[in-house]
């Protein structure tokens, strides 16, 4: 088991730093997703201000101080996580697997891995990294509590040609290749492979190559971050934006990899909608394909672009993509309290199915415990009723927003809403949305010193959400996991449990609660993951969720495209059931 890193199981200084980075990062995400702007989370770089693109608000200034403080926290967390004063020199042998393991797996021996590294150094213009502590960072994530191994080598690529060279060397020696981009995925997606692996760091391929304003699309490299893309459009006074909004720092390649979404999904859909018009991919055999041309529509055969959305880097490495863009539309914010999640959800369903439904850009549910945590944490200026609360963003012209607000208010009161506030100005909207954006930090702060959080996501048909929330809260209380709060993209039936805990000893209890939650969601005709993806953490649920034959189809596609199984093995596809041949 040499080389295994039980991520998150020991609280070393580094891990505290990583945890701090994660928490700060997640808070930044709340801020970002809440306000749609002004924040940039750089994975290994400075944290700076930028714009996410959907909507600007003059009231942004009113939150600058809070942002500055939180950005400071984030910077501190990131710095302590990734800055090592004197990196311990570790010999390459310590990150290359022993030869006999290679025989077991069919992958390259340690000698072959060494030869491959030498070839990579000769072949690439980009950097080839063999420093052991950096490889641990590349191979593990503070956001995931699943076991991970360091990579044998990491390469920073600059072009599709670079990626082809890496894949050809990996193919020659049969070494697993793992794409790494924004590194914000949450289920061990890019962890290293125990027998040895090459990590391809795509983050340098971050250029926007072409903008076609009239056509409403742009072409970019896969390492471009969604916030940067929106900032570039804003800087150029182009009134368009890319509406898929996952974690801060996420890149186009990683977003395609995980089939992500975010708060905007209720209005704009997910990465699986047609926001990616085509992708350029380096296949496991080293060939480069482009899945489609730039036309908005095409009915030429089946959709090969989709094959790579949610494939988590197991079918090829995406190097470029054409993104469809949406017009920037003004927004306003509303907030309402409800006596139960059930009433809140039924109100949301009615609004979304009404003629004003298309004017709802985001609907977020914060449960009563989250509201209590917000009050207890004291990060906002006033106290709120401790009840299940909806935060909404309405979009459109002034007239349509006013009309939608009236509809929303009427529907809410019919469904027993106990209080409703609609912000009539942008300043008021930003102030109100602050409550939503303090959600995660409030969970941590209210949990007390040393609180850590395991974030998980599931998704069910919206009508089944109240039952899921009710049963889950009962189960968490019975398990003694009383520091948990719930936040949901309620318009999509997608919900996140932020399970607070303090010690490693609690991890089996937390993990068991996540397991039960996933099974509960699947039993309600839902999914083990609405937006975070499968990685290592959720793959065991695919047989249950999709059925044996669907999983076999996935494995057949994988085997056809990647017969050597070199693209991110061990992720996404569940292990074979006992007695199965694969
Ligand atoms: C604070 C925070 C908030 C978040 N909020 C959301 C949210 O609201 N919605 C949501 O959906 N997710 C959310 N996430 C999860 C995460 O942001 C998404 O999963 C995101 O899509 C990952 O993108 P990335 O660039 O970080 O990918 P990475 O983590 O680098 O990689 C993800 C997967 O894609 C593969 N991959 C990466 N690049 C490529 C490529 N070029 N070609 C092929 N495969 C590739 C990797 O091998 C890996 O399997 C959040 C995460 C954090 C930390």
C-alpha cells in the first residue's frame, strides 16, 4: 500500500491548510454563486477579483469589505495548503510503484515509468514535475475523504500537440493518464493511480481563442476557467455570458468531465444541455478528433460531444471547446420563509410551471438548521426566522420582474409562506443575497472550533425532495450528526448535505450517513449525484442507480475507446460484481 495518502484522515498542518483552503474556497463559491460576480478562486495562484458574468450589481461595492476579508481567508488557506517552506526532497523511487505491482495490474513496471518520464522530458516544451510533495498535491484533494495515491509524474501542457505526445508515451508504456484542471471536483476524481500515473495539468491551456459575438459563441482551450471567460466578455463590453456556474476555479475541461451545473441550472440547464457545441479531444490512441462544427444545430448521427460530458477524463482529454453563450439579463432577489420544506417545494413547483417560470434564474433552499446556523454565526447584520427559507433570483426586464414578483408572492402566500421580502433595488438585492452566501461559513462557524465538513450531493424529482429532506434529517439526528445543514438547488431537486464533524473517528459514521442518503435518493427515483460527478466516491452506486445492463454498456464503450484502460482508470465505472468477467 506504499504511496497511499488517506486524504483528510489525519489533521496535519498541511491538511488543516487544505481544509482551510477548501472552506474558504467553498465560502467564496457561496459568495460567487450568490452574487454572480467579483470573485476569482485560483487553484494555485493569487486570489483576485473578477466577474462571473451573469449580472452586475452596483451594490457589489457594499460587499467589498466582506469579500476582502473572505478573500484574505481564502488566500491564507490556499497559501498554507500549498506553500511548503522547505519541500523535503524525495527520491523518484518513492513515488514510482515497485515492479511486481505493475505485473499485477498489467500497467508499466517502475523501470518503464522511469523511461517514460525521460521521454516526457525530451518530448515536451511544458514542465515535467517529479517533486514528490507536488505529486501528492496533484494526486489528492482536500475536498474528498476518499483514499488517494500520488501520481508518478505531472506534466504542464500548453497545446493539443503536447497532450498528444503525453498520450502516445502513456500508450507506449501503458501508464494511466489523469487530466487535472481546476482541481475543484469533490469525489476523488483526479487522484493518482497506485501502480503509477501521469497527471496532465491542463490549467496552462486557458486561452479564449475566438469570440463570435454575432453567433453567440466562443472557442477556448480546455483549461480556461468559466469566471475568466465571463470576465473577458465583460471587459470587451460583450453583453453575453456562459451560464454554467460550478465551483470557483473550475475549468471548461473539468466541467465537461464532471457534467457539472450550479445555481443557474434551473434557468439554463446543465453541462449536458447544448452549451458545449463541440469539443476537440485527444483519444487514448493519440488521435485528435473534433466532435462537431460550430453550427448551433446538427443532426449528423449521434452526439459524440455528449460522450465526453461526464466521462471524467476516462475516454479522452478535451483540449478545446466551442461554448454557446447567453445574453446577460438583469436580476432581482427575493426571500421567503415557509413552515415546512414540503410547502416551500410545492410553491417552487407551481411557480416554475407558471408562465412566469422562465423568469426564475435561481431558487435556493436553506433549511431551518441552516438559518439557525446563520443566526448563531452572526456573520450577517440581522437575525432571521428559523424556518425553511427560499432565496430566489428573478430575471428579465423591469416590467417582467415586477410581474414575476407579484406571481411569486401570490403563489407563496397560497402555500403558507410566513414572510416574504422582495428587494426592489439592486442594493437591497445584494444585501438580501448575502444571507444565502454565508451558508457554508455559517455552518462551520456555528459548528464550533475544529468543525470539518463532508459535502455531498444527490438529486431527486422535485416532488420527492420534501420526503428526502425529511427522512435525511431524521437519519442524521439519529446518527448524532447534529452539525449538518442543508442547502438545495431546489428548482432542480438537487440538494447538498453539509455534514459537520470534528474528528477522524467520526468519519465512518459520516460515510455511512452519506451511503444511506444516496440509497434513499435512488429509491426516490433520483441519482447519487446531481452535479458533482462520480469519481471514486460514488461509483459503487451505479449498478443500483442505472442497472447492470446500462453499466455494462458504459463499460463496453470505455473498452472500445480505451482498450488499454489508460484514461483515468478506477474512476466512474463501478468495480465488476463478483463473478463478472470484465
Ligand atoms: C467550493 C466548491 C463549490 C462547488 N460548487 C459546485 C456547483 O455548484 N455545481 C457543480 O456542478 N459542482 C460544484 N463543485 C464541484 C466542481 O467545481 C465541479 O465538479 C467542476 O466541474 C470541476 O471542474 P475542474 O476544472 O475543477 O475539474 P477537475 O477537478 O480538475 O477535474 C474533474 C474531472 O474531470 C477530468 N478532467 C479535467 N480536465 C479534463 C479535460 N481537459 N479533459 C477531460 N477530462 C478532464 C478530471 O480527470 C476529473 O476526472 C464545487 C466544488 C467546490 C470546491
